[in-house]
């Protein structure tokens, strides 16, 4: 084509139509025959005069009412492409259609062009909305579509757009770079917010697939149509930290105004934006927002942009014999001093320039294949698929160095390019790296700047902190439990040593021994009850749970079961009427032991079934996260370990129900036997007193500890102190009076002396002798009663015999 091909105007959002010329021949300037293959035909870009359109460049042409263009000498008001300008100077056949990015307007114009002579060969739309419509319809007329400004990922669908190419890479090309940055900064959780347009939805769908493959989670996905306020609030509410924003520049100002209001910026947050905004986009005064420029600058500071490399960073002369800097200088001269930052589309200018070169080189490639078939480009019509296929193959194999870099198309017709990574530092963008997705190569400059010590965490850092039992409380209760065990040993020793004393024998010493052993087992359960993760490894904790359950369960059965047995048999034997007492058989000790054995067996069997069917294991209770005072970016997750099972509530309901009924029955029996006096079980009143205290403590403590299970100190204090007090009360009430009596009265001394003198055992059947004496006493009472009755009868007879004698 021409030496100084720069680009189509970056403001051109419609389409250009390439068609064969009328006069034949092609003109080149600055290139030799060896540099560019000469085509037998010329090509022209057609501007259609419609409405009040204006073509701006070195010359300004306005469309008149009669459909012709004026030729005016007014200065340029924006940057027309050098390629178009050169074509206008050398040929009167140059025509371009300008229209806004309006698919509806584009549809009307497209059909006007297709049904108006001359025949068109290539369509060159600009923005994604127009490209989508044009590219989908173009295949019906066998037309090639080449775009320089379309980034919609949907356009990569070859089935839907079979003849579409673009020098602007797909918007999805940003995603591999984003994923690579997420991995570099060790982020595994991100959030997204998008404007609800097709291009951003497709881009986000692609990003979602890529992050999923990389093991990264999108925790929050928000979208908005015009007002982003609610979406930004949702990001704040759901603790989004690493946020990818996909929206146009105007909406970006709205978003970051809301970001400022919600304080969703600073050292805890990183925003990823699109890099093709104007460099001062956040400084532009926008009546749609109510934030100042200072507010906006504060909110956007530190955000990262990914941008397709649209200007070759290397100083290399490409096919146009220009370096990227030469091209930029030529483009700036055509701006006439206008600020590029305020010129929308300035960054895409190299892509449009290379699009024209790609088309020119592709058309060159078609000459030889078509000539071999005896065909020419002039033979093209809308039904000719062969020529379209040749142009398609030529474009598909394009590979040349352009001002935007290496121009290569992938299988979907999209441009393959590097990605520039920038960060806003101090109000201006700084390059911090490049990423080549085709080579998976990240070039990092190491000049990224963070408000904090480094890249922030991708979520609020949650520190798991286990709650452990207060060691002071544990130590204090353990001391009491240890002393209680010593007391139990003393009581047990005393009871065994004085087992031959009659007073001790009449208290059923073997049952009292069981009570002492049960109390010591219950007191020993206090130690595993206070052991937690502070003392043992997590893997060993289930063993501790088992010790708790078995020691406390069997200890309760022995201690309370032996006392319950005493009170049960006292009630059974000695609360009947006197006439029925005589018919009762003597109390046999084995019945007492059998009763304790039944109670102990029930508990043992229930524990075996419980642990066999649903064994205890460790569970962790999580509490509400707490924010420490020092670091606002850290939350503490309190955890508490429990011994539990799958059906814990069911098992506790069964055990508590059974034990509760046993306690209530014990209270009832103790009340019923409070006035019974018997030497067979001479300490049953003390047993009743112990049952009262144990029952009350257990009935209060069991529900309280269930309620306070989440408060480890309070729960342990209630449970352990209930055990300690119950054991102490039981041992003191049952054994201390016996010790006092034997010591103060010296009964244990006298009986031991008797045993030494006689050399015989005192372990005789005193109870049988007592019963024999009672029977003899009753018989004597009957004899005395009979003597009294007979004496009274004799007295009356004597009186009657004396009365007649006196009368005589």
C-alpha cells in the first residue's frame, strides 16, 4: 500500500469497505519493487457521504445535503490515519464510513453497502458491538472481516464468525496474565465485579475457567448495569480483597466513587482493571459521580492494570520500515498538540495501522494462487467462495513485524500478543512487567509498590486459636481431687482393718468398701476431665475421652450403687407391718452384692454398646471470629475441642434418664427409711444423707454442664467440683462417724483384746445371736403376759370365795 501506513483513525467506530478500483493500477511511495510485490490492481477505502458526517485529517471534508463531500482547508481537529491520508492524496477513490458504535445503525449501513455498487471484498469494523453483527452476517456474502478494535471474546467463535480476523487481541488475553499474577502473589481467592455487557461477561466466563484450572476460587461475583453501588457494598460485605473489575471507563469512575465511600481500598485491597483507559481517567470531572478528584486519586492508588501491548517496546523496524517510536512521533504530529491522555482510542492506533498492513500483505499473497487458476480479485462476487478462501488463507498465515509487535493470528483469528502490566504509583502508571502467554514467560521489573509491607492477603487472615482450660483452675481442682483420693484410701484402709469390729460388720463393710473405691474412681476422672490439647496431641485425645467416660461411669455405679443397695434393702425389709416382719427371712449378704452387681452390669453393658456402636472421638467447636486490637487485618478463630460421638445427644439422653430416675428413687427410699432403726445396716441414715447430697448435686450439675459446654472453664468447674464435693460428702458422712465412735469409745481396742485373750475369732454370727435373743425376749414377754392373766383370774376367784363367808 503506502510507506507511512499508521492506522485507521482511533475514533473510527464503524467500518471501512475495501473494493476493487475503477481505474486499475496501484501506487506505492518509498518502497521498491523488491520490498513489496506489485499488484495489478489498486484498492480504495470508500467513504460514504451520509447525513452531516465529517472526515477530519490534513483536510476536513463535510458531507453535504446532495451526498457529496466538500474540500475544505481547515486545520485538523484529530488524528486521521496516515494511511488514509496518503490514499486520499494519491487517489480520488478513497471512501470511509464513519458512525458511532451502534449495532443498529451499523446494520442499516451494512445492507446499504452490500446492495450498492461497487462490490466489496473486505469489511473492517471497529468496535466489538458492530463487529459481532457484521462478522456474523458477512459469511452470507463470502466477505472477509478484519477488525482493529474488537476485543470481545465471543468473536473467537469460529463456527459463528468463520471469516473474522482482528489485530486487537481478545479480551481473554488478559486472563492468563491475571492468573499468573495471582500465582506470583500467592492468591487463591479472588472476587469480580463486571458491567453487564457481552464482552465482559465472556471475559469473566473465560477467567472463571482459567482460575478453576489453576486452583483459584472466585468467592464473589458481582455485576451491575448502570449503578454499581449495591455490587460494591456486596464486595465489602463478603470480605473481597483481590478484585478484578471489568467495565468501561465511564463506569470505572462510578465504581471507584463507591469504592471510596465503602473504604474498599488501601493496604488490604488490590484492584485489577483494564489497561486501555486514558491515563488520567480518574481525574476527569464526571457529573455522574459526587466524588472529588482527590477522593478518586485516593481510591485508585495502587491498582494493577493488564493491557495488551499495542506498541512494540523494542526498537525494531518492521514491514513498514518504521519503528514504533517513529510511528508514535508521526501520530503525535498529526494530533496537532492535543493531549494523547485525553484522546480516546489513542492506544489502539498501532493496531489499526497493522490491520491495514495485514490486509495489504494478505492481498499480495492471493495474486499467485489466483493467477494459477486463471482468476483475479476483480472476478470476486458475493457468490464466489474460492477468492474468499484464498484471502482467508493469506490472512490466517500472516506473520510480520508491525509497529504493535509481531502480528500473528491464532486458530480463532485473534491476534496473539504480549501483555503489559502496570501499577498506579503516586498518581501515574508505572510499568512493572510483561507477560507472554504463548511462551508462559513473565518478565518482572521488581518495582511494584505496596501500601503495606507487601502484597496483601487474599482474604482476612484467620488465625485458629484453641481455647484451653485454665491451668490454675485445673491445678486447684486436681489438688482437691488428689486429697480426696487420699481420704478414700484412708477410709478404705480403716474399713478393712476394722472389718472384725461388730459395729463395722453391722454396716455391711464390703458395700462401704465399694463406695470408697467408687468415690476414688470418680475423683480420678477429674484428671482426664481437665486434660485437653494443651497436654496431649490431638491423635491421643480420644483415649482421654475414653478414660473420662469409663472412670466416671463405673465410679458412679460403684459409689452410688452400693449406697442405693443399702437403702433399697432397708426399705424392703424394715418398712412392713410388724406381723409380716416375723415371716421375713434373714438378710443375706449375697443379695446385697448381687444388687450392686446388677447396677454395675447395666452401666458396663451400656458403655460397651455405646463405644462399640458409636465411639467417642474429638470434635472441634468454632466460635465467632474475633478481631484483635493490634492488627485489623487479622481475625482470631476460637476453637474448642470436645469429646463427642455421632449420636451424642441420644446416648446422653439415655444415660441421664436412667441415672436421673435412679437418683430420684434413691431420694424417695432415703426419705421412707429415715425413721427405721435397725442394727443390720446400722449406717443407713448416713447413707440416706449421702444420697440426698449426691442426688441434688448431680441433678443440678448435669444440665448446667450441658448448657455451659462451650465455656471450658465454667463447664469443668461445675463438673469437677460436683464430683469432688459428692465424693467428699460421701466419704465423710459414711466413714468419719465410724472412726469417731471407735476411737472415742475404744470399741476397736476392747474387741481386739478379747480376740487376743480367747484366741478365737470374733467373726461369729452376732446377727444370728441377736435374732435369737429377740425371739427369746418375745417368748418371755408372752409367758409374763400369760402369768399376769392367770394371776388376775386367781385374784378374782379368791375375792369371790371370800365374800360369802363374810356375809355369814
